C-alpha cells in the first residue's frame, strides 16, 4: 500500500486484518508519527494478545513507555539507533 501509515492501518482494520508483528520505522524527524501510530495500534483490532510492536527510533528520542494497552517491555540501543518493543 502506498498510503500514509494511519490510512493504511485503518484500511487493514476495516478488512479485519490482524498481525503478530508490527515494525515501525518512520523517518526519525517524524517524531509525532510514533505516538500517533502507537496510540492507534493500542486501540485497534489489528493486534492479537500475543502481537509485538517494534519501533525503530533515534537513541536520543524516547517514543514513550505506554500507549493505552501497549507497554514497552524492552529497549535495545546500538549506535545512534534504538528499538523499543511493545506488547499488550
């Protein structure tokens, strides 16, 4: 899909899609996209009880610990990049 992330996620949700893994890698300068996307996923039907959401981001930027039902349970840092892992 060549759509912005929220439009694509809404379309997938309307099609009753669900996933095990969601990997977010927006351009680092789009920091607002992290919270918008994580907040949407937290309240959507796209996540299963065992789904994992992984957000790649700059090490110096913290996307947040909690988004509704999503809680960060792990953060890996390497160089200037980091991965935050979330689950319900």
